[in-house]
C-alpha cells in the first residue's frame, strides 16, 4: 500500500445485525460511513458510527469490548463470515481498517450458538464458559507455600505446551467458527494447561470428567474435526489439545479407583 493510499479516507457500507434482546426478532440494518481513516482500528470505526447514531437520537449499536489490546477477547464478532475478521490470530480490536478497501461492504453479526445467547445486537452471553471453568478448570489442592522455582522440574516441552494452551482467552471464536458450535478447543485448552503441569495432575481425572460434563450440559455441539476452530482462534490454540483432552477423558472414564 502506498503512502497516498494509506492516508486516503474510506467510504464503507455496513450491514449490522440489530436485535433488542434474546427473545426479540433481529434483522440487518444498513449504514453508510464516510471519512474513515485506514489507520483506525475496527472498534474505533464502530465508535464513530455510534457517535453519529447518538447525535441523531438513535440507538447505538451494542458491541462488547474491554481491553482493546487483544487480551480479553470480549470484542469478538463475525466480520464478513469470519470470527474476529479476515486476519489470522488477530482479535477484532486489533483489526485495522487498512485491511479493507474504499467502497467495501462489511457485514457484522454476533457469534451464533445456542449456548451463546444474544444479549443485544453484537453482544452475546459467554457465561457458559465461566460455568465450565467453575466445574473444574482450577487447582484446589493445597500445595503449601511457594517453593523455589527450580525445585519442581518440568520438561521444557511440557512447559511450552502448557503455556500455549494457557494462552486461550475464552473469546468463543472457536464456537462461532465451528459448524457444530463445539466448545472443545476452549475446554481442551483449559484441561491441557493443567494436565501438563505437576500442580494440575493430582486432579486431572476429576477435572476432565467434570469439565466435559459441564460442556455437554451447556448444549455445545460435538467436534467433527473441521479445524475451523484453530483457524479462527486469535491466539492460535492448536487442535492437538482436543486430542489430549480426549485421552484424559477416556483414561478418567476407565479409572476404577
């Protein structure tokens, strides 16, 4: 992109999903925006739209966000059919308008899944993830006072896999991208990050059973190895974690003690 193109302002057409609440009927509303800088973030563009709607006495578009640094994942929406937008390993708040062209039409929808009911417009209720975590995604065993960092030996390979799994921010893009609305990438990341480390191995069997049961209770779908979850994940969580969770679950199910 040339310097002249980078500084040019853009005109956009937005098709935005509007819905007053979980039980209300929703539909797309069309907006036309001018003078959008390519240097804006995607959420800044939505802020400009809402400033205009507020000035006109109209209801602004509801969208979720917090850190705007790609850390919390609450900003997630479906942009032109892609959870979080067209860029790999990029949360919606990290997406910039230079990724689009002057005259583009952009369609915005909420994450869609039975387990993620729409609150309003582009905002969905992700509390199902919180309930899955509460079912077992923690270490409850009293390990005493912190020891020396070198007193517990952890293979580097295991430590790196655990850290990669722990990078999951629970944004639910994996659910939105999956044709079955499965949450197995999220759950497997939480199971893996603890199962790989000594601190979490004491409760690994109970954890795998409890978290998978909670996932099923929330009515998420089943994994059918489409791999869209990994492609949509802003943190690049590997589907290898799903295989690990399945092994943990089967081993726990066969345990007789």
